[in-house]
């Protein structure tokens, strides 16, 4: 179980990077079709997994809204893959205008566990219709109340990239309502300023953020996760660190393509 925790804790900043719609928004759209980002997840000196975050090439019509399709795909590697094979994917359809999610899905394969989940957002009635299919084709449907400004776990990450951080002060907190699994959460992310970050491609000026975590048995304090976004028009994640009671997890950018704007490493 520990390797499962380590692997997915590494992806928390991507899956829970939210920002509320009242925040200042950049004039330049930071992403677009064909963007692909690839990451390597480390636990100490060991490679624990890989993740791929992408905006698909074509646009989709969902709820009569023109949408981007974005997915996060993760897999365990090496000894972690031998102990517990993980092949998971999360996806969302984001309204190109409002940046709100119109539909979301998860396909989970972790050891023998299987789950398929589809979320259909209905903003007219402020609810989300959830369909789940577990191993054995057992199906469940549920309806949950949401707010008009809700984000899902993937759309929230993309919305985080649209914030104009030049308009914020150090230690300002970004907040949002976020729907995940079967609950509406109130998440917060603290802006910690800017600085240089080293990557395999060279150093780059980056925006430092820290998701505020509630008291739990996994992390060492409320600011135990740090996320760095490139301080440019792309605002892609370039590095993540997480301090856990079982050790340190680190995520590094290992590849990118299809960026909407030029990126400059030194």
C-alpha cells in the first residue's frame, strides 16, 4: 500500500491545483490543443512512476459548449510496478470560453482494483450526475449538488495556469470549490513568490505554489507540497516536491511538446 500512496501523492499538485474564478486572469491563454507534458516521479533515488498530461488535438462539443479534452495518465514503474501495477487515467472536457468542466471521467487500474467513472455537470440545476462501473460490471448512478464555480480534479489544474500571478502578493491564497469522487471540497493553494528552478533542460524562472493540506498522517505540515510553474505565458509545472512521513517524493519534467508559447531554459 505504501508504494501506491507514494506514487499518487506525487501527482497531488496536478490533481488538486485549483483556483477560483474571481482571481485575476492572464490575457494570454496558456495552453491549447496538442500540448503534451511528461514527468518522472521519484521516491528518494528510485523511479516510482511516470505521468503524461495532454490537451488532445481536436475540439469537442459537450453540453453545446466547444471544449478542450485534457487527460492525465499515470503508471507505476520499476520495483513499484512489480509490487502494485498502476495504470490510471483522468480526463475532462473544458469549456474553451468559461474554462468550466462539462464532463469528466476516471479509469482506474491499481492491482486488482478496477473503476470506471463518468461525471456529467449540469449547471442549470447545480448538480453533477455520476456513473460508476466497478470490477464485475457493477454499475451505480448518483446525483450530487455543486456550485456554479466548481472545478474537477483536472480542469482545476488547467485553470490554475490561467491566473495572473503578477497581480498577487506573496502568501495570497487561491481558493475554489472542487468536486472529487462524491464530495464538494474547499481547496486552497498559497502563492509563495518567484525564483529560479533547475530542470534537466536548464534553469528557469518559476512561480512557487503550495497546496494547503489538512491535518493528516501522510504529510509533514500544511506546506509539505511545493509546485513550481514556469514564469512565462505557458505556466507549465516544471517541478514538484512533497515531504511525507514515509520519505520525500519529487516530480521532474522530462519532456514537453506542442506548447502554445515559447519557453526559455538557461
